[in-house]
C-alpha cells in the first residue's frame, strides 16, 4: 500500500423528505403495503405526462448553496435508458448535461487533517422500485412504491485519498442534509445511499488506474470496509501482473468482500436524450435568494461557534452538534444555567445514555431542558448525590415528571445531617476494625472504602462530601 495511492470519488443518493413523488402526486412515504403508492405516471403508462414537484428544486438549490455550488439557471431533464425489472418505464428521468448544481466543495477533517473535497455536480432524478428476492424459491417480487420518489445525486470529485476521508466526507454530507431537513439520512433504510468509484495508482506515476464502482454499502462501517478491501484487491492484482477490470462490484457484507455485478457502464451506454415531456426549469435570482434566506446555521459553523462562545473542547462541540435538535437542547440548557462544560458533560454522558437505552431521539425525550437544569441544580445544592441524580434522570425520562416530585415520592433526598451520618459511620468502623486500624496507621486511601460503605448503608442517600469529612473526624 505504501507504494500506491488510492483515488476515490463518491456518488451519494439522498432521498428527499417531500410529501409526494417527483413527477406525480403519489405519496413518497415509506412503510406502506407493496405497490400502494403508485399511479399511471410513476408506473410509466402510455399517454401520461409527468409534472415536476417544485419542492424538489427548492431542496436541490438548498444543498447546492450549502456546499458553495453554482446554481444552473436553465435546467433540463433527460432520459437515462436501461432495462431493469424495477424500472417501470424502461428509462429513468434524471439530469445529464446541465446539472442543477456544480463546482462546489465540502470541508472535512480525517485523522486530524483538514481537507477540501470538490463537489462536481448535484442533479435531480427519480428513484427506481425495489426488488425483493425469495430465498426459499426462485421467485423475485417488485415493490414500485419507491419508483418516482425524488432523489438528489451528489457527486464528489476524485479528491479522496483514504478510506477515513471517504467516511468523513459521507458523515459531513449526511449531517448537512439533515440540518437542512431535506433528507432523514437513514442509510439502513436506504434514504441515503452511497456508491464509490475507486482506483489505485503508483505514487511515482501521474497515470490514473482503472476504476471500479462499489455498491451496496449501507453503513459508514461498510463503506470503510468495502473500500479497504477493494483498494487491497486492486493493489494485489497490479503487483501480480494482472489488469484491474473496469466493472461494477457489490459489497458482500457476510463474506466481507466485493463481488462482480456487471461491467462498468459509460454514459454513452445509457443513450441519454432530452425528455420531451418536461419543459426546462428556469431558476432566477429571486428564487435562489428566497432559498438562501432559509439556510440554517450549518454544522461546521455551529461547531466553531460552540467552541468560541461556550469555551468547550472541540470534541464536545462535535458531539453536541450531531443534530440540530441536540444542539438546540444544549443551548436551551446553557441559557437556564450558565455552566456550559457541566451541561455538556451531563448531555454527553447521561442524556445520551438515556437516549440510547430508550432508542429515541432528543426530540422525543420527556426531560425538557428546564427539567434537566432543575435536576442539576438539586445535585449542586446537595439535595441528591451525583449517583442518585443519574437514577432520577432515568425515572424522569420514563415518566416525564420533574426531579423534585420523584425525589419526594421515593424519599431520595440526600442525607447531610451529621448526627445521622455519625451513627452510621460508627457502626461501620465497629464492623471493620482492621481497616480502621490501617487508616489510623497512615493508609489514608482507605477513606474511599469507608465512604463507599456509608453510601451502601444509606442506600446512596448520604452526602459523600459530608460523609468523607465525618469519617476523617471519627478516625482521627
């Protein structure tokens, strides 16, 4: 590998969050019974005419502006001709010569190194149906619900040199799409699909190698694994004196290897020609200006602002800005309690723990920022211990109730009364004479042992700081 360098370009298909399909009024929602969301237009029946969904153009302009692209003012649609069972018309309506967006860029960071990846083009197109294969018998089924669902295809320049850069590029692009609220970003459900063109070349050469196209990579991990395998496979062939064949490959997750799918097509194989049923779409400055006014603060800008405004580490900023909803939650908490790092720690550890355990997003969490700050405040005042506060947070997430109400109902208020704690500590010292003697002899690390016993005996209600001070006093 040291003698070679990889050349990688990504083709990302983002399924758009529109209510209807790109050229007909059928629902674009998933989860319906097979072939329920179809009509003569998306099924390509004779005599029907497609009508463009304006929201698709809006979304395309939005991501184009976010990636610093030039917006094409004169847009035409083309027919991409190929035969496949899940393509009901025998062609796909897409853009070819003049994509909606071009000449943009995406800034990424991989292994601590920042890099700018060029965006070659972004174009609008329709999705195909979905083929389902029966493993018990030689039968395949086709669900056309997805046929005609709007897609944006985002094509990078071959500026990516490592698998880490490829994953970083895909993650950043996914985050931007989700911030713009134009794609839900689910790779597992196919809302975001990534293909990769990859070749290798010797470091001392200017000649590009033969490229292959990788498909069926439905997670960040699989993107990295597939690219690593394919790069190693191509290098091995070259070093063995064999040619790399230009072909399309499927990533076989179970085998952990790429498998040939078909020979790699070139553009002329698809016989592109202008779609005669769709008129050109003219985008004027007013249209672009209107969309520009809807752009939110993007992830990179938010991460930088969090570091500068709240004086938190860049790692914290990255974690807290994973989604715009999580970033908003953090900022609402900071507005109520001016302690950004403390709140950051709570969200990154305990709040995210609860979200993971319950399998929900932050928007579904019943612990509002005000309720979380109430709990943190009670802990800071010593009403409950830190350990108990974590348990209370879980109960708050389960019920939606406030911290005070739960503390009162379950009798969880922290014990700071010195007389009560002294009684407990004396009993513990009497039950552990050997440890008491060792402590008095100078083995002061046993303080943690005694405080732990106090916490056990008080069922976590003892104030650990007060307990520690009293242990020192009674053992002196």
